[in-house]
């Protein structure tokens, strides 16, 4: 019997890579790709577990799942960082460079 490729094995790998690469986009885009990649990887893993002799490409699924998890963690850290920055500086200061500089100087002055 000829082996079939696992459905979405390459797509899972690509989504895992995209979730890591796009963590700089405020964490939202990468988080979406990471979650979708993780869901697809879990479906493919369950399909492979039912009949491992029938499918090939499980290594792509495992690697994609790992990359998706790393991407999710990185994106969550980026989201937490941006929320922290907005809570310290304020949303209005992000729009005004002088106000941002003033608030950063106040914050850094209070740390010393």
C-alpha cells in the first residue's frame, strides 16, 4: 500500500514559521497563525495516530507544531510587553513624541 502525505503537513510547517517571523507585528498576526498551526497539527497528529503506516510527512507536522508553540509563546510575550508599555507611557504619549520622551524621563528618573 502506498503512503499518502498527511493533510496540511506543509501548511502546518509554514504556519509555524510565519508565527515566529510575525511576532514583531504587535503579536496579533503571529498569534493567529500559531494557534491555527497548532490546531491543524493536533488534527494531523490524531489522524496519524490512527494509522501510522498509511501516512508520511509526520516530521513536518511535529516540527510545525513545535514552531507554532514557540511562536505562540513569543507572540504572547510581545502582547504583554506592548500592554506594559501602554500602561506605563499611555496611549496618548504614543501619538506625541515630546510627551513620550517626558513620560519616559519621569519613569526612568523614578527608577534611580
